[in-house]
C-alpha cells in the first residue's frame, strides 16, 4: 500500500469565508488529476438557513444569523458525509436541506469533471493479488461455529468466545508453522477477520443482532443525576455497556475560553470536553493529551447541547462540562450528550429543552437490500457500513454526524434513519426525565454567586477609580470579584451571596444617579453657617440649607446636627450646575413627624 498525502493551506482569507470547503473540493480535484487511483470526484458544500432561506457557502455574518450550519459531501448518486448543527430543526426540513445540498454538490461535480477532462490524467496500473482461495475453505469449515460465537451475549463474553474459536482454528489450520507451505499466521488472521465481518453482516441482514436485540431496540438505560457531592453538577448516563460520567462546573466571565483563529477573536461561555481513558475498553496505554477522536467527539457533543444553553442575560455563568467515558461499547459521544443534559439540570442551569442523542447503523447489500440498526454496539460499528449520530430535543435536531465505510447512501436511507433515530430519542428523553424532570431551582452551594447590574458607561471610570483604586477597595472589603464590560454591564462574583450583594450595593451606590424627590440616608460631612453638606451617595453630596433642617427657626446648624451624623434627607432640586439641594424638613413632614 502506498501512502497518499494531500496538503491544503490557506494562503489568503477575506475573514468571512472558511477555507474548509475549498480545501475539500480542491483535494478531490487534485486526486482526480493525479496518476493515483481515486474513486472520485466528490464535492462538498456548507449550507446555512436564514429566515427559511437556504444559503450555500455562507459568510460568517450569515452563519451568525443562521439556525443551521450543515456540511454535506457526496457524488452524483449518493451522500458520503454529513456534519451539521441546528437550533432544534425538525427532521423534515433537515432532510430537505441535505437534498438541497446534494443539488449543489452535483453542480460542483460538473465543474470538477470539466477540469479533469481538460487535464486528461493518465492513471497508474496496480496489480491486484490473486485470491488464494483460503477464505472459501475457512468459511465452509467454520462459518457455523463463528455464527454461534458471535451470537454470545455480552461484549467480554463474546470476545472470549471468538478468541477461543480463533485459537482452535489456528491449531487446526496451522498444526506445524515451520512446515513447508504452511499458512502464514498473518494471512489466517486476515481471513478470520473477513469471516467475522461476513457473519456479523449476515446476522444483521437476517434480523438477528450480535447481542440478541431487535433492530430498533435500545440497550437498557441508567440515568442518575447528582452522583458527586462536591461538584456543581454531575450525572451518570449508561446505555448497555457504554457509560459516561459527567461533571459540570460553573464559573465567571473570567473563565470564558478565548478563541483566536482565522476569524475575529471571540470567547466561549460553554465548553464540553470528552475524555476516553484506556481502561474504558480494557486497554493499558500511556495517558497523553487528547487525540483527534476525543477532540471530535467533544466538539460534536458540545455543539449538540449548545442550542439549549440559556443566554448570558438569563444565566451569566460560564459553563464547563467534562465527560469521562468509564466504559465503552458504542456511541459514547451520544452518551455524553445525554449525560450533559442530566448534569446541566443537576447544576441548576435553566436549559430550554433536554437533549438526547442516539447512533443508527446500517448494513447495506444494495440500494434495495439494507437494514438500519438503532443504538449500535462496537461490533456493529466495526463491521457495519454506517455510524449516523443524531442528537436533538423533542422539537428537532441539534447535532448530526454521518460516518460511512461504503460509497454513499441515498436520500431514502437518510430520511429513514432520521425517523428511526427520532423514535429512539424520544424514548431516551422520557427515561432521562424520570431521573430529573426539570433543572434544579437553585445552583449548588459550592458554585460561585453571580450578580449582574448595569451602569452608565460614562461612570465606568468612576467605578474603577484612579489606577483602579476604587474597584480594588470594593473587592478587598467584600471579598468579591468585579468584572466590567464596555457596555456598562458589571458582573460580581463571590463564594457567598452576602459578599456579592455587599459589593453590588457599593457599586450601585457609587454609580447611582441622584433623583429629585427621592429620600436618601446620608452622612454629614461639613457644617457651614448657612447649612450642612451631606453625602448621600459615595462621592456625591448636597446642601441642606439651614431653613430645610427643621420646621421651626434654627439659630445654628450645630443645634440640629454634627459632622458624622446620619440623617434622612430628600432631594428637592438639582440646579443647572448639578448642585444638589436637600431637605430634612420635607422628610419629617412626609413621615408625619412635624406639621407642614
């Protein structure tokens, strides 16, 4: 086998259109005009949907307004790959969008074929090894034994039965490895893998799955929220021998993830990370940084859950989810989606709708003979033709990803898969909601307390103070953390509500606008012959004239108050020079303490 490497580099960007679709179509064109064998061309397109209108190759601005981000690849006859995310789009419109994408693909393919015809590449000849007939010999002798072994219930038990059978076959087929003409062990291993694949596919096409389930049957479900006492939110979601442990952590604006890529820098307030430790599949290997598979599964789960995350105005917390796969036998990414929903509700995050996901498999003999499988296990994924992951709510799809091992599927198969996955998704959602029917009304006692207020942007400098003196003083006196945004939004966080509220009161007092007719509790800061100056807000005082201190005649201001005294006063006027006039007498009359 010869390795093939295709390199795609972005040399120039308008910062509005991603280069990924150009790279995919360019790679197909490059392979098509190369001397290498290639079963293409293929084409790819991204679709957005803005106000019901499908837009191919959308700009970043259009994607921001879109409720769909769909990438589809295919050839003239069939679809090869799908990855998309939507705001709870029903299955019907999603299928229509995929079909519209297929029409765009055909247009791109026509251009590629025109290009290929002009280049007229000469392809290399590759000799295919002759069949040694070993597969037919092994199949005739051991097919029934393999069929029985692959029908053993339980992943570990099934693996043990198959391994025992392989050892028996090897002993019979290669009694003396050193003998002349003996079958090579590697060649026998290849043939046994072929036989195992045929057995599994034959079982499925006859309606008999390796673990004995029906074609639409979901493995037993276990849903439990609140399994860890000290974290902000947690859950376990188990489907058969696939189990995900979810932890949810709530943070502040300072915990948002900054993303600096090809386009404008932005921050993420919702993150989901997926970990697949070796022990989840009974392997022993070093623990290293996440690989492409883990990053991809995490991204799929994150974007599938993201549409139901509340906006910052309703829930100002930064949210991070960790999905640790404790055991795996198929579709751990969709288990992460289900577990994430349970964990979010346990953490008190007011999600708009619960999300669940399921994977549907396929065994295809022809466009007329094929079988769909709900909730595929490892063997069905490995020996089957498709892994079609679909996540969503009761209203529609939020995430979709199609992986194929064959040369494409038809629109009929796609629609059938969506219908079958919806049935399973609704069933899973019902089970999940029996565990925790709705988000908890209170966040964890261990989560930070966040308060939000809005100030006039012109007063940001006043709140910060010279060299940050004012804001530091508030933070030090309360133990809270204060973040200020350019639009005047102030986020206050603390480990307890009292200190956060104390900081918020100080911020409100410092930045408040003096209102005529409002009563303030102030402190006397200065006494003059003509009246007293009273601080009614931090850094803001007003004059209470001697005639406004009481109802009767006041000979001296000091007869009524002294520096440091606290008294209630009413704002009766603010002059053109922004000077505040106060009245203690007006408050006393209003409260009935003296007659007018």
